[in-house]
C-alpha cells in the first residue's frame, strides 16, 4: 500500500506541475497506470480504501496550504481576484483528474460509508481553507470595483463574473454562500451609495432631471445584473435603488416647484409617463401622485365653473367639462397605463365639481340641456352620425360622475317630449342612439319611459297613415280640415295641465 501511494503521489506531483504549466498533460499510459493502481492495490480492502481516502484529503489540504493560500495572501484588490479565479479553476481541474484516478473510491468506499464523494471532498477542502480565508477580501474588492464602475470607471466585467461564480459554486448548486458572503454586504453598500447621491441630487436637480437620473441608475443596475451579478440579485438590488432614490425622497420630489403639479400644468406628457414608470414600482408610490392629480383636475373643474356667468351657458360649461375629461382620461390611459389608483383619482375629481350647483342650476340640468342642444343641432344641421355618436359617448361618460342621475333623467324626459312633439327636424335614429347609450350606462329601468315616448311617436305616425287611408276610402267621413293626432301613453310622458275645451263642430267631427 505504501508503494502504491508513493506512485500516486508522483502522479499528484505531476498534476500540480501541469497546473503550474511546468509539465505536459498525462499520457494515456500514465493515466491507465494510476487508474489501474487503485483498482489492484486497494480493491475490496476497506482499511486500505479508508487510508486512501484520508491520504487524498491530506494531499489536497497540503496543496492548498503550501501553494494556493500563499499565492492569495501575496496579492490584493483586482490582482487577488484574478488569482482567486485562477486557483479555483486549477483546483477544479485537479479534482477532476483525481476523481478519475480514484473513481474506485466513489464506487465502493463512498457509497458504503456514506461520506463525501472524491469530487465533493476536494471542493470542500478549497471552500474551508482557501475560500474561507479570502472571501472577505474578495467581497470588498468586488464592491470597490462595482462602485468604481458606478462612478464611470472602466472595469473587467468578465473578471467580476468569474469571481462571483466562485461564490455561487461554493454552494454546490445553492446560492447561500453568494448571499451571505457577498450579496448582503453589496446591497448595504448600494444603499449607502445611492443615499449619498440622492442627498445631492434632490437639492441641485429639477424633478424631471432627477427622474432621468433615477431611471438611468435603475437601467445600469439591471444591466449590471445581466453582466456579472447573479440573477437572484436583480429584484433586491433594484429595491435598494428605488428605496434610496424614490421612497425616501418621494414627497420632497413630487412637491418641488418643478414637480408633479408643474408637469400636469405644463402638459409634460413624457415626464408624467416617466413619473408613473418610476413610482408604480414602489410601495404606495402612486398614492401621492394620485392625490396631486386629483387636486389638479379638481381645480381645473372649479376654474371652468367660475368662468360661467349665467345659467344659459350650459353649452360652454359642458364643452369645457368634456374637454377636461378627454385630456385627463388620455393621461390615465396613456401616461398612467390605465392604473386603477389614477382612474379612481380622476373619478373623484370629476364627481367633486360635476355635482356642484352652477348659477343656481344643477349640473344634471346643464348636462340635459347640452344633450338637448346636440340632438337639436344633429336634426337641423345634419351633423354626421359619427359626430353625434362621439358626442353621445362623451355625454354619457360625464353622466357617470353625476350623483343625481334620476334628476338628469327627469330633465332629459321633459326636453325629449318637446323635441318629439314640437321639433319637426327631430332625428329618430339619433334619439334611439342616445337612449341605447344611456341604457348601457344606467340600465333598462333608467330609459324605459323615454323609450316608451319614442315608441309612442312611432306608433302615432302609423296611426296617422292609417287615418289618411281611411279618409281616402270613406268620402263621407272627410272632415274638411287637416288633423294630426299623437296618442301619448300615460306614465311615459311628463304630466301636462289638462283643460276642458269646447271645440267647434268642425273639430268635433274630426275627433269623431
């Protein structure tokens, strides 16, 4: 056995020289000699196999103590990192070769004794003796290079990738060593770094400039993960950056003179989109944005109301409301990506001023009058069906913010009755289109009476035609004057004052 181990030591010595590039690779004869040696000398002998296992461990440990550790201690910073990568790479090669020579150990001794495999034992020795000694220096050196890159310096990203792979590989498929020995410290350092930067930028930069810097920082940190950090670090790293640059200074940033209110006032669409992208990722980040958005829209609505001087200006008021809704709805769908928090803020803002009394008249009445104006205009001026359809959509959207929809329905019913009874240019298709949209928004019960009114007029036209046919076919019944009758269903139409009339004989004959 002693002779056999002496031969094995010669092979290990040559392997070390190969790693130091002092000798060439094993020939096939040398490889087979060492492989066969183990099978013959140690075959099925538990005591010898145990001794071989221990000799292997001691040999690896001796190599680390005599060669690897001294080489790592002599170097610092980036040079030490290069040496660590090199020594770990060499160690993997050495363990691979020795695992081949000692494969008999894995097949018989390791399985029966339930101990580490030859490969795992070799890696454990490096982890406990070499990595354990140098991990703190390596961590500090890597973090220093990361900060150098953050400040615009050039670094060897491939080197950092290889170093951090060492941290990962120490976990044998897990990332506990990467997390405990590197990532935790890197995240703390990242927080300190961006805390210092934020303290400078928040005072010297405008809100748009600050957000540009934040967006660029997030982009570079994400890029950093893709180049050399482990993918598991991305979420945690970006959270640190967002916390220091946004969460800590959120209110201060949004309330700047150049902040959210100024961006809304000046219609800075790109900057508002950037603000949404940044703040929607942080906890409760959009709540303050939504609050400012709601206040801004509310003030715009109040300004529109203040400009109205009398109750007859419902057209100008509703037109302004519709324009405001178009504008800020575009913000919520475009800049704010249909976010529910911003939609709610818009809804609350419109509800706050759409339910105010303007010039002694409720906005339910103003909206009904505006609708009446649009439908009359559509009948008299032949506005295209597309334009009417678009106007009706906008009116129905505004109606959603009116709290007293029943009042709107009552006003609309009275105005509809006048159009149907007295306006010869009324367009039945436009009326039905409007009722369809109201029905979709408020339900069938909301429009049932108005639909009944339109139906009454349609039936009245049919009755009138039948009456004319009757007169044509019955000469004796000709009343001597033109008569047009509208039969109205009680309950559908507004209540009208009734009068007792004494009709002339000619009109009595017509009625009969």
